[in-house]
C-alpha cells in the first residue's frame, strides 16, 4: 500500500467551489509497518501451533486481522482544508480562528513535540512523519494555544491555510 500524497494545488475551476478541499492529506503508515503486521500474524499462528492446524489458522487470522485493524486505524488520520475550516483528525477549526502557520523542519518539530510542547495544544502527531506545521489559535474563547500537525507537505498545508484566510 502506497502512502497517499497530498492533493495537488487546486485549479482555478476547483477554487470556485467552496466544498473542494484546498489541501487533503492522509497520514498513512509506512510499508514497513505492514511487514510487522505480517510478522504478528505469523506469531499468532506459531503461538497456537501446538493446538493443531485449525487453531494455527485461527491464531494466524485473528492476530493478522487485529494487527491490521490497529495499523490501519492509526494511519487513517486526515488533514484537510475545506469549506473555510481546517479539519485535522477529529478537530474542526474555522480558518478565521487561526493565526500564523509555522512550517517546522525535523529538528524544530522534535522540539515542539518535546520540551516546547504546551499540554493544552491540539497535537496530531505521527512518529513516522518527521516534519510538521504549528498553527496559532487566535480565538480568545478557545484555551488551545496552537495546533501541531504532522505533515509530509507542511509548506502546502501552511499555504492552503493562508490562502483560505486571505479569501475570508
């Protein structure tokens, strides 16, 4: 399974539709994680091997399905800029409530995940995505100081947020 790439820049025709996403990225897990799923499935089969053929097949299937569901759900996080909102995982924030977007390189992203992190921040982190975007939340009624979003295309995400904010 190939990791999904961020959607390309919108064409002028798609910019006219407010429902067309400006940015759409799915943070899928790398292929090596699927190799680990296969190994976990084999481990389930080996654990149940002394119980016979049917138990071995059952252990193989149950362990493989459980590991596959866990990896798939962890890699199903999406980040979208659509209809005047930033949708990141379960969070939906109007772009009008957002401030400056800061693109973080690997070192700076690590710092914001560790010693610079604010416990009140919304963080959509994925360990296998080294870069990120930090976006300030300017809504005074929201206690969240910023959004930290792992992204394979942080420049594209920041540009999409700035473009939608510029239109409003």
